[in-house]
C-alpha cells in the first residue's frame, strides 16, 4: 500500500485489557492521516486503556495494531521511545515538571528524544510556543500559568517531534468552558495542518457542534459512528 494512503493507525480484532481484565473485545478501527476522531464512553469503559495500549504503556495481548508504522503486537521495549517520538500524547493532568520552567520542560523532551544541536533546539521550541500562543512564557514556572496555559505547554510538548498523530485523553476535562473552547480550536488548527487526532472527551457540546467521527466504548465493544448509530447524550 502506498504510504501516502496508509492509515496512521489501524487496529484489527484486538482485545484491550485493564490489568488482567478485558475491557474491550473485537476492536476494529483505523484513523486516516489528517483525520479528527472523538473517543467517548463512560468512566471505566476502556477509553484510557485503549489510548495507553496505542502508545505502548499497556501491552497489546490479543489482536493486531499498527500506529505510525510500528506493530504494537511485535514492538520491543527498546523501540517504545522511538514510537513515542512519532506520536504526541496529551494528558488531562498536564504532567509537567513543577520545578522546571516552560523552556526546561520542553528542552527535556528534545534532549530525551535525541536532539543535540542547540540552534535547532531553540528554533523548535520557539516554533511550538508560537503555534500554541505562548511566546512570552518561556521562563515561567508551571505554577505561574493558568490551567489553559499549562495545557498549551503540554500541547507544545506533544508537537515537538512533529508527530503524525496526537492521542489526547480528556485534554479539556479540567478547564473552564471558555478556556476549553480555545484549547479545542488549537487542536483543530493542528489537525488542519495535517496531524491526525484521536481525542477522548466527555464534552457533550464539542460532539454536538462538530461533526467529526465518533468511537464509543460501550458494554465491552467499540462502536464506530461510520458503522453504527452512536448516541452521545448524558450517558457518557
């Protein structure tokens, strides 16, 4: 298959586990390059476990999955850092180093992923901070930033290595509605520039406003709005 038409993510007949317990069975879906997909479901339905499996924090024990060219069935521990250079991971709880500035948080990621040229490092950090609208926050500590600003730093961090896909776990869950809207628009801008996005969310308004494809974790299955009538009322 020509690389330009190959999905950035494909999962075939997978079972997703939470510890020893299977939480999703017979999971089949793909995400195309440049696509924006919502992931929904009640707490405990398997959303986070699915995302953790996709970035190889949980092992894929059954079925097949490939993301950014890596087989999650065959991936070795030594290959996981290379996989994570090609995907961006965004957490609800930020996970920034509280004792380091914005610059130092971003610098840590670049150094950890093999960047060595000081000029290129400075350029890349500047580029991602411009992209997320935080050019004046280089020397600030996380506690000096608002929740929305901290999430923008997290997004900048995820963009550093120019990922093919962003995996976002409730990225607006801890934010006020107005701030959440701004963060979501930033995700849309990133998507329009060619990065695929798989975003777990409980935000009903986003689902109502934007007609993106929806994957729903429900009763041990993953339902795809391309194939099923997926409801997203008050039940998630």
